[in-house]
C-alpha cells in the first residue's frame, strides 16, 4: 500500500508535461506576423532610378522625385487614362508611400529600384475613372508550407506566412482576412483543421474571424542541395473540402532567393483566386451558413394526459457584433441610427471606435442573427459573415457601363 504513490508519479509527470505542451502551443512572442498593408492604393513596382547630386541626401530625394514621375506615367498607361505628367506638388499629395526594393547610396549618387503607392481616390479623380472594385465575401487565409516533410501553418513563424503578410491585398478582388498567428490561431488554424470537412466546426472557427469561407494557399519547397536551387510547388486550395483549384511550379537558383520565389507565388495565387471568383467557383458554401432554430409549435401534455399545442417560445435577445466603416464622427452616428431603425433591434452602441477605419457596434436583436442580416440587406447594406459577427457596408451606386463620365466644368 505504501508503494501506490510511486505509481502515481508517471501519471502526474505526464499530466504536467501535457499541460506544458498545451501552453507552449499558445505562448510564444516570435510567432505572429502582422500584415504590412491592406489599403486599396495603386502600386507601381520595379521603378529604376539613377540620380547624381551634390550630396547623398539630395541624390536620394531627387531619385524619389524621378520615381514618382515614372510611376505616374506607368500608372496612366496601365489604366488607359492617357494622362501626362502633373506637377510635383500634385504628385506629393497623391503619393502615399515609397517602397524601397533595392538601393545603393553613394556620396553623390543614388541608384535604386523603388515602388510607388498612389491614393486610389485622388488618382481616380484625376484620371476620371471609377474607383469601385468588386470584392468577394471575407475569406480567412491559412497559409500551409511543406518543408522537409513537415507541414506548418501558424505553429511557428515561416517565410510563407511572411510573404502573405507582405503582399498588398487592397487592389485584389478577394477580401482576405489574414490572421496574425498569435493567441489561439495555431490551435484553430492548422493542417489538421484543413483536413476536417465538418461544417459545424468550420462555422464556429470562421465566426471567430468574421469570415464566410476559407482559402488554403499551399507551397511545397524542394531543395536540390544545401545552398543550391529551390523548387516551389504552389497549390490554390479553397473551402472546408480543401478543393484544389490550380497548381504551378516556380524555381529559384539559390536559397537566398526563396523570399522572391514566395512573393511571386503569392501574386500568382492571388490571380488564381480572382479568376476563380470571376468564374463563379468561389461561391459561398451553404453548409457554412447560419442554421436557424425550428419554429414548430411545442406539444405538451396536461395532468389528464391530453396533448396541448402551444406556440414556440419567443426568440431571445442575442448580441451581434457589427463591423462598419467610420471615416468620421458623422458615420458613427449614422450607423447607430440605421441599426436602431431595424425592427427587432433593441440597442445599438459602438463598443470599439476607430475613426478612419473599421469600428465595432454591439447590437441587441430579438431573433436569430440571420434575420438581422436579411433585414440589413433589404435596406441596401452589403453584409458579410454569419452568426453573431458580421460586417456591413453600403452598396456602391455605379453608373451604367455605357454612360461616359461628365468631365465638363461649369462656367
């Protein structure tokens, strides 16, 4: 009897180690990679400049000026607007950023390869074109990389995750939701989850991120020899069934070129997903939609054994988190007033304010969340997501495609 505690030691050690493994899967400060930019700016990359000046600072500033002019001409040709150069003061107000791809700075010379970002609204106003971009429903991205026979998603920081964080998705037709990889992301979004077709669990996972579907871009890296060529096999996968949409192969000459290889792969995959959206392959899965409770009458028996049919109980008040655009204070007030006007809404209060970005409103609704979604769509809102986390925005009003824009000035 005295030896029994000794037999409990292995079980206690296993319990402690198991708890340590679970904690280790969640903790870790070097795992998350936040997206660099999700704005809808126009981007012109690969602009080469070679400028000489009296000193290094003047040469660099002059190189950026030249890059802005070259990028503007390239953008006008790409959009078919046919606009020539505009003053440097106008370019300074339109350019939102300079991306340094490669630069060499000398005492009196600046040689670089740059990228230039232009504000979409201001540039579109000068070109006289519409800034409307067709967007898909929100899609959660789970980047999977295979290397050395091991698949990794968010369990640790990878070059594939960094490549998706670097990619500027604002100009894409796909509304990507790119998880950072911190917190519970490694437990919810991993290779095992992508192999589970069960819609019920997928609904619970996607609702945590405000998405309606899932995209699974996958890459397999094959190294020919240490430091030598690397071959990447890229796959565009989608949905709870992990359906394969397209596959292609890229090659780079050395290990140092893996980041460029992955950047090119992300761009090709984005084009693949956009083509699938236009072809109608990225349709919303009915199994991921909200399932309302049954409204059938409830049958009860009294003391005499007779069956009594009563109405179903009234729908309880649920709390729905509504994400909406708030460019200014007026948009916050207007959004709350619009939600309070929906029948069944008992309260609508902004719980997270982000002027100039995306705010969150807490809405109390007497009924299923799907009924609130239908009521908002009937009032002209675009509604994305399902369950108790949705995102709304006003549907744009577009001119007919055969109607030319009126560029004539009054006077």
